[in-house]
């Protein structure tokens, strides 16, 4: 029996004493982060938020197996928020769709969450009306059986079956009324409960995970009372996705006591906020670099590489890798790199085939 089949559904229960203790720690950490960010300059706040939102969009899609172009995501968010960045790119429609949804959730967090708004999000996620090769029902509740499965075709394992399609509209009406009208629950706790509740209803043909995480971000923004996002819950969920799926499955097959789920959610949120310090350090280092080199001229290719080196560049930078990333010849790549060495921005390591470059 799934939790939505329980007689008392959706009257969730939990160990209030246990949850309240960790909730207090989470709330304290939230206050620390907001206070820390307010003490920094506007540009650092802007850069940190851009980083957090970019991670949120990318990792929410990555959980579903969809890899987005990080530069397109960053460019799309920056353009919509009016943030100037070097080397901005035109984003593809699939990127624009999830960016639209995530920014609507966080920047308009105080706007009521309605069925129509969820339909708009769903339409943005699937502008062609297809998920991969398959045609799906968009901007409307599903009208078919919804199962979460794994395994090869014909040998699938059913992990969960959502409520029948005939009940979805009624279930979502109760859920959305609770979101907007029930105010007796702490907003952070509400975010955790809402995530589980929405995922359990699974009201759409596809995109339920991404929309659940957008709802979570909206409620966390309400908890912060701010559209500024300095941490990414989706990034942490992606890092812990195996445990995430395990705790979801065990909770949905249990009773209406969701203490274990809420403990995991709050612990995950705490670990997510702990990553903010590292993000701030990177942001400050990047801002200091561009301030130091504000009079130095870089071409578009060099700007792109420097942005990567200052952010999340993996491995070593060689001439061939530079050429591949910026889509140019190895001769041009070598000239660009040697120019950056002359400008005292990069330093060369090794020689011959083992030559590589790193930031000074």
C-alpha cells in the first residue's frame, strides 16, 4: 500500500521534537548566509546568485538525465536578471524553458502558486509537446496511469505508482490550497513536505521532478523572504541522488509518518548551504581577477577560457583542449595562450607535448 492509499491521506505526521531541533539549526544557518551576503558588495552578491541559479537549473535537469550547456544556462539567467557577463551566448529553447520556470519560481516567490502557473511551467519545459521522441500531454494534468520504474523493457521494476488520473485534479486542488492557505507550518518544513506531496501525486506526464524542485525553491525563497538565491538544493539532491530516490521510495511505501523524509530533507538542505562558503570564495576570487585585469584586453576566446578557469574547469589546459573548447585552430589557440602568458595571466608548465597552462 502506497501512502496516497492510506485512509488518513494526506494527513502527514512526524516527530515534532526531533524535527524542531534540526530545523532550528537550518534556520540559524540560513540567517548566517543572508547576513554574510549582505556584508559583501553588490557585485559579489550578484555573482554568487548567478552561480547558485545556474547550478540549480543544470543539476535539476541532470537528475533527470538531461545535460544542459552551462554557458547557455548562465547567459540566459544573466540576461533575464540584467546581469552583464563576458562572452554571453544565445541559449537553446530547452535551456530557456527551464530557466523561465526556475526564475519564475524564485523571483516571483510571493506570487500565489496556482494550477495555471504550474501549467505555464510545464509548457515552458516541453515547448514542442514532446519528451524525447514521445508526444506528451502538456500544460494539463495527466490522463493515464503513472508508474516510476527502472530496468529494461519487459523486465521493469515498479518502484511507485501514483494516484489514478481520475483523482489528480482533486488531489492538486487540495495540495495548492494547502500551499497558499495553510500558514501554521514553518516555511522550510513546508518546502520539504510539499516536495514529497507533489512527487507522490505525480500530476504530469513528465517533468514532475523538475517542477517539484521548482516548488521547493519557491517555498525556500518564501522562507528567506528574498528572491536572492545563494545555495542550490537541486545541486545537493543531484550529489545525493541515490539516497534521494531510496528515501522517496521507502517513504511512499510507508505510513503517513514522514519523519525520516523530513530529517533527510533538512540534512540535505544543511549540506547544501555549507557549499555556499566555497561558492563565495570562488566568486570573490573571480571578481578580484577581473578587477585586477580590468585594463587588460582579452579577445572573446580568451574571455571564455578565463571564465572557465575561474569557475569549474576540470583537468589541465593544453593547446588542443583550448582549441576544442573555443572551436578554433591549434595555431590560434597557441597564439592566444602565449598572449595570456605575456600578459601575466597564465603560466606555462612543462614543455613539448606535456605543455599545459594554469592561472597565475
